[in-house]
C-alpha cells in the first residue's frame, strides 16, 4: 500500500477552532481557498470550558464574526449564548473542522508543512496557528498543587457550597469566582500577591467585591501567597507571618499562557520580554515563511491585551497576504 494515500493535502491548515481559527476559515472560504481546521477538542473549546454561568465582558456586536449578527438577551452575552452563536457560524459557513485532532508536530519540508496529529498526517502550503492560551494555566508552583482539590478552571459554585475555599488572584476571574461562590454559601478567602485588587477589574464587578471585602463577608489577604497546600489546610505567608487556614478547595485564578513549548517546537521565535510570537505587523506571518499566527496567542504573556474584539480582523489580514502570495506564484 502506498503510505501517501493516507496524507490529507490542503492549501491552508488552521490549528484551533476558537473564534480566531473560525475567522481565518471564513475568510479562506470567501476566497474559494481549500482549507481545513484541526481542533484538539470541541468547537470553540476554550469558551466551552469557561465558567458555566459566565457572562462575557464584551457586548455581543464586538464578538460578531463572519457578518452574522450575534443576538443576545442583554447587551453582554452569556457563555451559553456564545456557544450557540459560534455553532451557527460554523454551520452557516459549512466549515470543514476535524475534531479530536491534537497537532503534535509540525515540520516544514521545502515549501510544504507536514502536520501530525495522534492518528493522521496532513500537508499544506500555508499554516495558521490559532491555539489561544486557555489550555495552559499559570501554576502556583507550590507543594501540594497536584492535589485534586486544587482547580485551575472554575465551572460553577455548587461543588463549593458550605466549604472553605481559597481563591488565588486579584483580576476579573478571581473576583467573579469569589463573588459567585460567596453568594452560594462558600467561606471565601482571597489570597492576593499584590497590595490591592487588579486596577482593571471591570467597573461593574469592582464595587461589589470591594464592599464584600470591606464588610468582611469575603476575607482578603493582601501581600500574601500560598506556601503549601495540604489535604485539609493551606499554609499562607502574610505580612503578619505564616497563617494556617482550614481549606477544602483552592481555586487558582492566576491566568493562562500560550503553550510556548508547542510554539518553540514548531520553530516560532518568541519575543524575549513578552514571549509574543515573532510576526509581521501587517500580515501576521511569523519568522517562518508561510506560517501565520492569529488570535490571542499573539499577546504572549500579556494575555489581557488581546480579546476576540481586537483580534477578529486577523483572518482578513492573513488570508489577504496568502492570496497575494498565491497570485504572485501564478504571475
Ligand atoms: C474567562 C475568560 C473570559 C473572556 N472573556 C472575553 C470577553 O468577554 N471578550 C473578549 O473579546 N474576549 C474574552 N476572553 C479572551 C479571548 O477572547 C478568548 O479566550 C477567546 O476564546 C480567544 O480566541 P482564540 O481563537 O484566539 O483562542 P481560543 O478560543 O482559545 O481557541 C484556541 C483553540 O485551539 C485549540 N488548540 C490548542 N492547541 C491545539 C493543538 N495542539 N491542536 C489542535 N487544536 C489546538 C483549542 O482547543 C481551542 O479550541 C476571555 C478569556 C477568558 C479566559
């Protein structure tokens, strides 16, 4: 048997079926290009794994892609509405998405990329990496972090009712989680490395959390860090010395980062300070010719700077560059 029979060939392969991967695919389809998306999980896998009752901080119009209106019940959509919206996008544009395809390696041979997932090899001329950051949490790096009671992802409050929980972090997610679990009856202590909440906590969350802390319903330890996690306690270093607190769950809302090891394995160079993938401003082509980077991955460590709303034009930038290169090849 000729082993080449098994290889799937496309002009463009997009890694990641998040909003950015979808935008790239829609633009490629508009230009009648031959493409597919490889997704390791589900459609908009990161959004699927967001907190169950989450409401976006962006209004629905700025999350719209592919010229399809995003109708939500209030100005800011919920996770559930976003899942339905992006499902409609994928079906309305009839996008070719191959699920459960985790890209494990990418090699460039001559002018083509060879992409391997766990069970399939693909070849393409142009590759777009739109893998986001939500799969790689920033770890606390303390003893006991591997215990099952430590969560780097929050689903909903029910599991935590009546229990002692420590919420680590001071940004939007930590404040949201502290408020939601407190309102459902958890005993919440926030452990905050800095001397205050993150200054950019959204204006509709900030007064609520500040007042809960002021009245003592939510305890906050500032300038403090977890030193060790034990099955039913945590050890916290505070300005007043070490404290040992009763603890059932640690919710580490300490942010996420792109999978740098994956990017480096492909050969993408990272900025030494920000770890943003090296790329051309106009085309988003990386240091590797014909390989593009799209979406929030471009922020490197500064994940709070890029969102759906300020990355949804990436597809147009990339596909117009590819179109230009293809026409130059035929000229
Ligand atoms: C809790 C939270 C709330 C947010 N709220 C907002 C908001 O209100 N407004 C806003 O504009 N932005 C928001 N963001 C930020 C950002 O817009 C979203 O994270 C968005 O999902 C990023 O889109 P993306 O397509 O760049 O990446 P992602 O949506 O993360 O998509 C990446 C995709 O790549 C897949 N993938 C990763 N590695 C591989 C691999 N090796 N092989 C195959 N597939 C792979 C993943 O499974 C995933 O589906 C929020 C982020 C978080 C964490």
